[in-house]
């Protein structure tokens, strides 16, 4: 923890890495349903599957080998490391099911070795965490909060007018980095 540094909270799934793409690809390998990540237009992924079941869809996330297929979003590693090097206090906040957490975090630390275990928080009610800014793809994590809100643009949240929840919508990690540096410069 860095004293007096802005605290940046960052969601993991579909912000730092592309969980949905890996998940839908694995589901399609099993079912041959021909669903694409861009077909998912809301938070409930199960609404968009035609074959298989909701239980099977979520069972995929419990498989340790599945997590090896999840890859970082373009430039997320570069800009996350840059934020830390610039002096920001960065915490990763993930809303994870207990059955997936061990495999998920093992893969995460392999991909982001510069993040310490103490920088990761598992929480479903992110509004309870004292941070200055949150980057998240789930609008529910940005509602009713006092932090600066950055909505990471994805097909599953494009229906939302981000201004209604006081957020700014950004599409990539270069935009996010530039926004943070401008909005919350590190003093000192």
C-alpha cells in the first residue's frame, strides 16, 4: 500500500482478461451451439445458449484446465504494470464463486506476476471497498457508489447509458490509463 496514492480498483473478468471469450469458446467446443461472445448482450450468459444447460455452462468454470484458456485483454498487463510503476495503489477486485477461485487465481498470478496476493480482494459488494476509482464491466458494481466509475465497454453492457449511473465508458487499456493519469494524478 502506498500512502496518499490514489487507490484504483480493477475488476478481473472481462476487464483484465477475456473470460467471456474463453468461456463461450469452450461451451461451443462441447455443444457446437455456434454462439459467439459478441452475441451475449446482457449479464445472464445462459439466456444466449441453445444447446446444453445452464448447469453445464457454469460447470465449465469449475474445470481447472478451462482457466488455462483465459488470456489477458490487449495491453492490460502493460498498463496495469505502468499504473503500479507510476505509484498508484492498485487492487484487483473479483466477484468469484468459491468453486472457481483457486484455479482462477492460479492462472491470474501466472499472467500477472507483478501483482501481489495482498492486492487481490474477492468481493461481490464492491461498493463496500474504499477505493478512489473502479474499472468494471458490470454496471451493478458501479451503481450507488462514491468512487469514480469507469465502465469497461463490452457487448454485454452496451445496452446501458453509462451517464445514468455517473460512469464514463472506455473501450481499451490505453484509454483507461490516460483517463486515470489525467483524472487522478499521483502527487508527490
